[in-house]
C-alpha cells in the first residue's frame, strides 16, 4: 500500500486553504453585505485560533526539529515560513474585500466611518459616548518612561500612541492603550438624511486622544493598532494533592501568559515606532510579525449591528419540527416506535430540550446520563438536568473540562451541577495501570435515559455528531439519532458504566458502536478494505465520507489505495484535507469537495456500499489521529433503512452542489464547481431544507 510523504499535504497549509474558502465567501458579492462582514470576522477568528494552537505547536516543534521533519517531511521552520507567506497574501486580499464591502454598504446608505470623517454634531455625540462609557475603562500607559514594557494580553488589541512634541522629535512620547473588551466594538450614530453611520470603538478613542493626553506638550497625536497572539496550549502540573478543576483553572489563567506566536501591526505605523516596539518586546520581523490594516480583532464583526433592510443579511428560517415528533405526544412513545434522525439546523433542537424536560418530570424515568463538551452560554440543557435532579432523578454528567477555549465555562457549569446534586465526572480518568488512559478526552456526544416500564427497564439514547448546545444548533449542520434499539442503548450504557467505574473501555466488546480509541480505527480500516476487496472481485463498491478533517496518515494512505484500485470514493471535507490528489485520482472514481455556506458543515458521516447492503455511521469523530487514538469517540450505526435512504439522499445532494462546493485539488486552488451548461444550480443547504420539508 502506497504511503509516501508526497501523498500528504501539511496539515497547517491545508488548514489555511480551508480558511481561504471562508475568505471566498466574504469575496462573493452575491452574499449579502453584512454576511460578508461576518465571514471576514469568521476568517479572522479562525486565523487567531490557528496561530494560538497550530503555529504555537510548530514553534514548540522547532526544538525537536529532526523528529518533526521525519514525520512531516519538512522542517518546522520551513512550514512556518510557508505559513507566513500564505497569511500575508491572505491579509492583502482581506483588506481589499473589506474595502469592497464598505462600497457595497454605501450603496445601501450605510457607512463605517473613522474619526477623521465625523461631522461636528457627530463628534459631539462621540465625545459624550467616550466620556460616559469608554473613558472609565481606559488605562493609558506611558511606555517610554518605564523600565518593563507592559504585557500585551492575548485576544486584546491596543492603540500604540505617538505624542509628537513641538520642540524636538527625539523627545516624542509613546503610550499604550488597551481597547476595552467589555464594550460593543461598534457605536451606531443617529441616522442623518436616510444615511446610517457607524464608528468603531478604536476610532472613538482616537477621536478623543486629546482628552486623554491634554497635560502633555505635543504638536500632534497619532495612534496605530497592534495585537499580540499567544500560545494557547495548557500546561498541567502533576501535583497529586491539587484537584483536577484547580489544576485546570490555574492553567487557564496561565494561558494568557503564553509565548508570543504572532505580532500584528498597522502597516501605516512609522518604521521608527515599529522598531521601538520590536526592541521593547524582544521580537524580530521573522517572529510572525505581520503588517495588517487599520483594524484588528475583526472577529467582532461577527456581531455587527443590525442596521439596514433585510436584504443586507441572510433571511432567518424557522427550524422544522420533525414529522415523527408531534407536539403533545410523549417523545418516549415515539422513539420506541422507530428510530428518529434529526438534522440541525434544518430541524429544531427543541426536540432534545423537550426530551430532557419530559424526562425530568416523568415519574417512570430513573436516571439521565449525558456527556457535555461545549454548552450554550445560558444552557437550557443544563437547566433541564438540574430540574431532573430536583425531581429526584439520578443525573450523571461526564463533563470534559478541557474543551479548548471553553474550559472556564465548563468549570462553571460543572460546579453548578455539583451544587444542585448531580454526579459530575471530569472526562475519562482510568484507575488502570496504563498511563495513557488518563489522557483521553471525552469528545463523544451521548445521552442515555433509563425508564421503568412495567417490570422492564427500557433505555433511550441520543447519539449526535454535534454538541448538546442550543446556540450552535441554529448554525451548525449536525445529525442526531434518537433510538430505543437495545443493541445500541446497551452499548451506550456500557460506555457510561466505564466512565463511572473508571475501568478500561477496552474490557467491553462493542459489536455495534465504533468506539475510539479501542475499535474505531480497526473497524474503519476493515470497512475500507472490504470495499477494496469487493471491487477487485467485481462486486459493487463505493465509499462516501463526510468529515471536518482528513489528516490521519494511515487513513489517507488506505483511502488512496481504494482510489488507486478503482473504488468509487467521494469525500465531503469542510476543513483540512491532507490527501493530495495524484494522477490516479483523475480516473473518474474520486471526488473531493468542500462546502462553505450560510451554515457551518459539522456533521460526520461514514457510508460504505458493503455489496449493496450499505453501512452508515454518524459520529463526532473526524479522521484525525487524535480522534481515532487519543479521545473517547463513538460512531453509531444507522440501521433503519428509511433513515439510511434519508442520509444517502442528503449526501447525494451535497455531492452534486454546483454553487457552494469547491474542488479539493492538488494545487489547493479552491475552484468552485460550476454547473454544466443548461444544468440546474444546486445549492445544497437550500436543497436539503427543501428535501426535509417535503418529508413532513
């Protein structure tokens, strides 16, 4: 089997190609202008996390360069250099897109203006806003007069201020102002003559610099935005006396003090001032120092003010109710009749909340067990679980505290559940001798409700590709199975038993579920090999995989072998794809696309022909080494033939998308797949909504 390094694209470069697809959405003038701003915000937020995590790891790997080079085929320094080149080019494109969107908004009489464009009356309003809301939060620091340069926090932006002195340039003063994060980034000014004006908080501060530094003898003041991105990896100590929550809380606080991985500055910043910053921060221009535009932390544009007409944003669509879950009928009754598959955000997450609320007050329900990874800010899921505790139910929550960047929220909800009387288990921490077992994150999305029906105990399970989070369920495309199938619920129960007893999950044999890190990899390999063997024997064979990321080298090599021998292989990959198409991928048996549109494609589906007796799985696991070997993940089979057809139809719709699908080719060009002459345009997210509506 071919497993050469030339088959693989570096994960980091492939990820940047994914973020380029997000930038493409912002560059698409058929996308409503405020949505284009939001895509710019998503691009910026993605890039921040990329530097905080992936680039941080690469910088750490430079200390063991030989090991990394052996694995990847390139020195980490080479990859960092390539990242720098790609990011600089993307930033240039970003600034051009932003200017284009501003022009598009202007056609709708909406203007984002800076401090130099304010009228006198607007200036008076800005002054009042500054004095009342902004100035109390400001802490200006005169940096040229102190020995230790102020620490630049991660996630914050700063105005680097030059006070140009009247008498001598050499006596210029320098100051630093952190832009407050607790205030809205946008100030909406009163409408004037049918025109709406908006000014950013940064420019409000710029407009009022004279009010801050009036005691200094200066001729002019100028300010430039700077931002530091820091290593976000958590360093956990091994103090056995300290509780896990205390360790994590301490580590989260220390994250803010991580090593610098990127320094962004306004390209208009004078060289002498920039060099002053580099010297005081002990940086060089090689340390991922990137010239940007006037504004940083563009992720705030995801929450751009709701101004203008409805044509400026995507229309909101009311989630569909599932045909098999009518209002006023017990969900347990309906689930017991047949398996039910929900598809968010097309269908309503309220069905899950209704199930939890019903379980909380049903006298026959004895226990609720659930894994939680990321929950909503004001979580109705957690509130339903607390209500169940108050109604005398046994509630067990497996809370994975190390959900990156959600650790503090998870610590809060964990403590809240404990206070209310729920049993909370912090991930999977085995008492077995194998030290690796202590490091497995629980990433699976499982809920198990146990109910006494007569003399029999009946279990109901929910297995999902996405988090139990009502906020993201309106934006993320996920699949969620509700089942009372004993073959599945018994195995879900055994997984929870392992969490509670802290014993090896591998001691249990799973016939139906694929469970990482124990049998998922081997079972997936067997499923792919079956397709290869069936094809070689002249039997029908095909593979369809929908995942966020395909980067595991063994899986990439095995899929490459399937394509090489001629197995029809179709991939739908939102994010990173390390498989580099080669000549034999052009034989018509291979297709790899990525879809970026209104909703975030988040579901993972594995489908195999199996000689016309197809096997379908939904899962929270991507084809990444960490998901297959280092996390507790579950892939659930879909046995109901009608639901298999439903999933297959949705996959086929996406595979025929010719509006928002990009081809994943060897050059990572992200070319749109265009409709053939005379063919009907297929925008898969709209087509799936239409399809699911037709099932009612």
